[in-house]
């Protein structure tokens, strides 16, 4: 009936569509002669009592913030219980999964420490401009303390942040993003990166570009982005210099020449067929690929996209991992996923489906003070997270310690689940999808037709083929013309002498 629309997990049929239509009609017009007073409260975007069900509720947000501010791991466990319970109530695909635990878990002290696991974590791409200077630098300081990575987003970064602070902290973001608008992208910006991320799309709004409203573009933001104050900034949906995988390969090569020590990452969206694209990205010599799911990005996406667009990261991640393994490419490239990652259980499922690394966006913002007021686009965030208003920024409550506590708590919960599964290191866990199974009894009438066999399929690689990132790409930079030109130009670069190159 829906030709040209493949589904990796099957789903509903005509009977379910008919039943859903009847239910909608009954809600709108009722089954009796009298009408219910008033309209439904809705709650699709902002949380409303008796409205649309959300994972982030006032209760989960307050519990998480209290736990990270007090350093109370027991309170954090209450938060994860609430989130995982809501997840199991069919909020997302992993709520339909069960983990295959051992009868006897291994001793927790034999499991890789949280300080090592946390190095696989990153924050999502949230730009300076979309969020305040305080919120942006707070994330960077926290992630640098952990040895993890923060992301600039598409908004550039002040050169002053490349210099460490007197107390040893650093506000430098490890991941520098290059997106379609190229805002803030300079040579200095690129050479001060551990990862350079080419954003092809965003998980919460695939096929759409970004937009920073003009009222958030003050003089400071405009200077960092090399733009005009008060003028809205729009990132087009496509890169206008990338129309093929060869064009992408050229950009990867160019960025690698600018900063040979940085990993070049490509951000893709979870969708059916993303595995083929990821294989092309690996063959184009990217060091890293990010598969972004549809649950995140709620602060900067239009309501229609938040509710209707995108696909779950479980689908895209599984397809990407399976395709890379089948083509013998998995060892050459690191795979990361993000989009609604909230707990250690989410991290474990991501690893079992093939993720070397995991990204956190909304959860990291909430840990530093976000209360999900949904005012990001209006510049009126009451806690100073997503605003450029000087008075509102004074109300920012976050500290690096809060973010550090959050990630250490997530890593500790990850360790506890690893012990139950029998894995001593994170690396052992990558791609072991046979340790995840679909729930035997699914209660919801619309979920009974789901089939997760394709998502949970474990590829059988040929001998010698890696199932996680174990090697490096061969970029052939030694053959680049840049090396010859730099060598010839050394007198000019070092001593300011005139140089003539033939």
C-alpha cells in the first residue's frame, strides 16, 4: 500500500490505520450526543498535565538536577528508574528491548572504570548563539575535565577560548563543526580542533537547515560568526559545494590538510539506507561518522519536525554498523550515535548495536540548568541557558561540576549494566547485538506488528574483519601538494623573507 517506503521494523497495517482513524474521529466528535467542554490541552511541544506524554517531565528534570548538584548517585538512580520506566511504556524503540543478563554478574571491580568510559562521551552540537556564553563554556570546561569532548555547533568559537585558564581548565571545544552556513569557520578555528565535524543534516529535522533568529544575533555573536548584528542567520539544508560523495571526499581531504592531527567526522541522520551512505563516508576516508536520531534537538527544531520527521537512532545505527562490517570497513571508522540518550541503559544499548561513542545534548543542558521552558527561539530563557539577554544570563545556575557529575553517573550506571552482561570493557560490548532481544509480550495494540530481527541482526564478519574501530584511515597526506609548498615557503613563514616558488 505504501510503495517506496521501506521499514526495517515492519509496523502497522490497514486494520490499525482504520482503528486509529476511528479513535481520532471519536476524540473530535464523540460517540454520544453531548460534546465535551473545551479542547484537548495538547502538550505536543511543552509538557502539559494530561497532555501528550513526554520522557522529560518536571519530575525527571528536577530529580536529575538535584542529583548532579548534590552529587547523590542514589538520587540519580531514581531519575534513571523514572526515565527507563517511561521508556518501557513505548516512548521509543529501545523501550521494547530487553537485555540478556548473566545468571551471575561479574564483579564490578573487574569492569573498566567510569573515568575511562566517560572518554567515549560527547555533547551535542549546540552553538554559541543558540545557547549563552555561560552555558557553552560550562559544557566545554566540564568535558575537558573529563577527557571527553564538547562540540561548538555551527557558530564558531572565540580565539580567546583556545588559551587554557589560570586554574588549568580549558574552555576550548574539542569538536569544531563545519556546517552548510560555514559560520565562524576560519583556519585558526580548524587547527584548534581534535575533531572536525561536517554536518550534513540534523537528526531532529532532517532535510532542513538551521536558523538563528535575528534578535539573538547581538554584536558579540555577529563578530564570532563573521556576520551582521540583528540579521537572522540561516544555514541552507544542503552544502552548496557537496553534490556527490566525491565532493564530500574532497572536503574531508581539504580539512585533513588544514589539521592533519584532527579526526574528520561526518554527521548523518538515521534513516533507511544510511548504511550505504556511511559506507561511502568511510571510503571517502572520514575517521568518524555520527548517526543522529530523531529524539533530540528539541530546542532548535520546528514543531512539525519534532513531531513528524526523523528516525530512531536504533534503526540507523544498526544498519550503519551492519553495512560497515559486511563491507570490511568497520575497523577504519569510529561510529557515534546521539538523539535522546539519557541513561546508562541507553549507552549500553547503543554500544551493543555498534556505537564506539555516544553523544548527549538535552540531558547535558538539563544537568547545567535547563528546565525545558521551550523558549529557546524567543531569547527569553528564564535560566540563562538559551538566551543572549544580559539580565537573563545572570540567572544561569550551572557549574562544570554539575555536568561532570552527570557524565560520571551515566558512566557508573553503564559499568553496573556491563557487569550484569559480563563485559569487562566497553570495547568488548560493541556490536554484540545478540545480547539484546525484543520483549516477548508487547501490550500496546499498535506495537504488536513490529519485527526487530533486522535491527538486532548480528553480522558474521570474515576472518580478520574488525567489528569496532581498531585502525586508522590512510589519508595519503604525504603526497599532498601542501607539504611541498609549505617546505618551500618556510623562509617566508619563519623569517618573513620573500619567496618565489616555481
